[in-house]
């Protein structure tokens, strides 16, 4: 199975969106594995270092795999925040939009 390659212009657009906005909601795919949770946490820590306001969301009630209990994910929310429409959506380790939750995600700001 091959995966699409990210272009330089796509990477530049992501960097621009991060520079130009201050509020984010970060998510990943349902039933996350280690790389999804690691990507989620890394994005949160990176945005924190940049002084951005970010919220990690993993939609749904499925428990996290026990082997990842060492990750500091106490701030992980399981529902979209009320102000989701005022935040930029950053989906990590997720190739398909349908895997990140309900239609509420469509309310997040599009850049």
C-alpha cells in the first residue's frame, strides 16, 4: 500500500496556518495506536512551546490502549470543545476525515 506524498506547498500551508492562528483543536483517528497518540501529544507540546492555545480531542468513549498509559494524556478530551468553530483543526496521523468523529468536526475553522 502506498501513501500520498506531502508536497512542499502543503507543508508550507500547514506552517503558515500554525504561524497565523492562535487557537487549535488537535485530533487523530479513532481507536488510536501508539503513533497516533504520540503524534497527538507531540503536536500539543509543540503548539504549547509556540504559545498557542490548543486542545487535544479524541472523539468517542473507547478506552486508550493500556500500553500507552505512560504518556501524559490527562488533558485529552473526549468531546469537541464548545468553541470548536473558533479553532483551527489539526488532524494528525489520520488519512481519512471520517475517522476523527462526528459531524461536529465540520464546525472547526478551515484555513
